[in-house]
C-alpha cells in the first residue's frame, strides 16, 4: 500500500470521528450541540473530506472542497 493511500485512510478516519464528536456537542464549548455541520478541506484536505463524506454521508450537512483537482487523463 502506498504512503499516500495509507495517509488518506488515516486522515479520513480522524475526520469522521471528529465530525461525530462535534455533532454530539463535544469540543464546541459554550456553543453547544450544533444544528448543522459543514466539513471543509483545502488541497489534500479536500481529498480527505471527499473520501470521508463519500463513505459516510451522514457525518455532515455540507462539504466545502477547495484547491482540489482530479486527474482525468486516464478516463
């Protein structure tokens, strides 16, 4: 398994768990439990966010992906 794939899976797992915690009102301080949650990624973080939401669509109400580009050369 490549380092990229291995890192992507670990980061995805972390994002999914953090999203669950925030949705349950942890780490939100006096704001409490949020009504809605958006996850956001920049560059490699966008790949992580895309992967996380694709496999776990219920972790967030919205996803914001910035500075992401898919290589479609082989398509």
